[in-house]
C-alpha cells in the first residue's frame, strides 16, 4: 500500500503505466476501487492510497467500492452478513 501524499505526480504516473498501481483506496473509509472511478477521483489526496492488487487491498481490510466494483461489493456484503 502506498500513500498518495508520498508520491510525486511523475512517480504516480510511472507506477500506473508499469501496472505497479492498479487500484486506489480511501484511507479513512477503508474502501478501494478502480483508478477511473468517479467516487475515487473526488477524495482528498491525503486520504488516497494505492494498491497493486485486490488481494493487497483486502489484506489491509478495505472493502470494494459499490460504484465501480458492484459485483465484488455484493459478494463482500454477502460474506460479511454470513459471518
């Protein structure tokens, strides 16, 4: 997990191009989603974190975004209520 505030704009673009960053998340809300998600683009830079994979986001106890990852969100919700 990498914090947005720790990355320069050049470094961030480079990591996205190299696919070292594939998902973004909100550090306070513990939600992750796709980089193109409009919900993710509205968050403050200091709250934004990046992940290389969904697995990494889930390991850090983040949940899928209900907008850009509806299918994964529904599965997460079902799993949460079963426990």
